[in-house]
C-alpha cells in the first residue's frame, strides 16, 4: 500500500482536494492522511478544520503556523515555522509521497521540507501564471521540487515541460474544481437565503478580493475603488467572502465588513462560505467580482460572468465569460456595463470552460498508483538542441 500525505492549508484548496481524497479513500492500494495547516486552524478564518472533521478524512498532523500578523515579515516567519514543523511531521510519518495543490506559501514550505527529506512530491495546478502575486514564483519553485505534475490545461502542461520537467511525468488532467461542481449538491434558494441571512434581488454578485502581493500596499485603495462602484449599485444584492491570509488581508476584510454593516439590507460578509454554499451562491448570482482564481476556473461552468479586477490573476487561461479590468473605479464601471449588456448575457449559455470535464480526480488517482516516484534524481528536460 502506498502511503500518501496530502497537504491542505486553506478552505479553497481543501474543497478542490476533496474529490481526490474520496478517490484515494476508496482505493485499497492507497492510504492517505491529511497534513492540515494554515488558516484551517485559525479562528479568525473560520476554523475550517471542522469541515475536514465532518467529512471524516483522517488528519495525520495539525501543523500550527498562522501568526497574529498582517505583514510581509509575518509571512516570512510563517514560512520558517512551517518548514520546521513540516520537516518534523514528515520524519514522524515517513510517507511514500506528498501531494499538494496550488501555490500558497504553506505548500511551498511543505514541499521544500519534503524535498530536503527525500520524499517525492506530486503537484497539482502547476504551470499557471498569476503575475500580480508572489505565489507565482512559489508555484514555479514547487514545480522544480516535484516529481509528478498534474496540470489543469494543455498550455500549463507545456509550461511545466518548459521549466525542464520530463513530459512523461506531466499530466494534463483538468481542474479539480470542476470535479467538485459535478459532485456537490446545490442548496435550494430559500434555504440558502436563510443560511446567509439575506434575500437575493433582481441583481446579485459574489465578491472576493485578495491583496495583490507584488504591489506595495495597494489593497486598500483597490478595494475602495470597487466598493465605491458597488455603493452606487443600489439594486444589487452582494455576498462578500473573506480575503486569504496574505499581507493586507485583514485590511481588505475590514473594508468589506464595514460596507456590509452600512448596507445590511443588501449585503453580507461571510468569512468562509464552504464549498457547498459557495457553489450554491454561484448558481444564483449574475457574476463573480474581484480577483479570486475561482472566477476564472469554476465560475464559467455556471454560465455566469466574471469581473476580474487588477493583476493578481494576470496570465491565467480564461473563458470568454471573464471580463478583465484595471483596479480603478471607471474601469470597474465599464466592466459592469459590459457584464449587463445584451450581447454579453446572450453569449453566456454557450461558454465552454477551458479547464476540463470534471474527472480530474480519477486521472490523478490512477497516476499516483502507477507512476514511478521512487527515483529522486531528476534530469533537466531541455527543449534546446
């Protein structure tokens, strides 16, 4: 039996990993345990480890790293603490393979510890580009420390190979988020309204905004530009979700909470919707607004628009349902005009999601079972003659 440690550090990436965990759980040749870290263990971010406990997945280790900080120094200290803690946990568990998804600094530390511990790594969602976030460089660093690669599009597979990885170890499987959409049952509209404490209106938006971490303290002014436009949209019901644990994330959340407090009749702030409520809200809104990756990856499967603001997600593959705009009020206003235009709305039912067919977990599971991960030495696959 192959022992697999799956790393999860946030509500968003755990929801994506859930279908893969079910696949592993149901396979007698694989044994998985979760390494739970990051905001899962933080009361300030909803203590989402409770969701993992309700799902019944075995938690191999709880790795506390979140500090009461909202600064770049705090992020550096969290990475250092995570390196130490993951190194100790992996020494105790001695897994055959570590599996991680994405580009967060928690995963960077976990993969770095596995690399130094001589444990092979399987990485999901490599090869992507998010030019506005420091996660971009972390993602490519994780790729170079990994031995198996599961990308969400063929363009991303080619980029991982461009980074020098052997094509035989790079698999285009699609995005796990589409697996979750296929398997999660939506909550009925009335029940969802009761859960959120708000009524959907004629127009509805789901707003998530994260700091753009490669810019210097722009989070407040960018969120203010968005909120100024939302202030004027008095006919719109708005569901805000919390920013992640990046520097300035608390500053973003404070502004969103203040807006919701000023307009309780048409807006609400929910730190963590959870995957079922999140997808259920997606099925009810006109658009996802902000700079979350879900607006580019999952939203188009619901045939709703996305207004992607600023540079945080710059470079990602996007469906025709995504409207890109600068983080300035006039540009955001123009994006809304396009969103509600007749031409744009009539095109939404025909949008095709470029991130696969919703069967990524099955493909990843098969590769985890059959691919050789025992060879730690990697050559550099050179595209040059």
